[in-house]
């Protein structure tokens, strides 16, 4: 799967949320997905990341977006129901299970009723990037060269998002990095 175009298939879902959906992108990095969102004409985009350097790069690439430097472990500094769509690509896998479930609760709180989350999460089949050969800290949570990383199987995904309405769940291999990376790609609706 071509990683650069991964959001293309979710455009109709995003458009269906509102004539001008309010979008929160978590873990925006240098702005790869933020550029896509701006290129689609979405005017209410908030890009968030822990790294100030990444946010500066993203701001240079997409000056029309809003920006927030935040640590997902500390909650989301937005009012409840503020966003129609949350995008979280490969940023929810660095945490203990309890912290991860807390982050997902915060995402749900920030979504309007009927809002959608489109996310990608490390799969337990992602053997090139840490799902094998590393010390296991907890179930599916590994010390990968000094950095804790979580990997999800289908049961983990079901448990993590049990309070949501599933729209789609697929395990896909993407070409974002030097070697193939296996991820879960999910779309969920807040009931």
C-alpha cells in the first residue's frame, strides 16, 4: 500500500462529517498528513505533536493549520466535542496499556457525537520494526533499542475500542520506511 496516499480512502468519511469538519491530527510530525488535509481544502485543522521541532517544520509546510505542542499522556487540552474527526497515524503505540486506554478516552471526549477516528497502529506482525527480537516489557510492549513500543493484535484492537462503533479494521503493509511495515488501519465512530 502506498503510504503517501493512505488518507485518500477516508476522504468521503471525513467529508461526510460536516461541510467544514473540525479535524485534529495527533502526532503530526513534519506535516505529511497535515499537507494532505490542507490540500483537500479542510480549513479547520489542528496539528499536534510532542516535538517542537516537528511542529515548526509542519508549520512551515502548512501555515494555515493551528498547532499544539502536547504530550498525549497528559490529556488533550481541547473542550469536549470540539472535533468532528481525529487522525492518529502511528502515534498511539509508545505507552503502557493503561495510558493508551486513557488517551483513547481523551480522543473520544474531544470528538463530537458521531465523530470519527481514523488511526493506524503497530501490528504484532510488524517484525521489521520491533514486534520480534526485543525484550518484552509487558504483553505486546517491547523495549526497542531503548524506546518502548506497543504492538496490537486484533483482540487488542477490539478491547481498546470496545466503546466505539467500528467502521473498518484492516491489517495492511505500508511502504513508509525502508522495510515493509505492518499496521492496523481503523476507522471508528463515537456513538
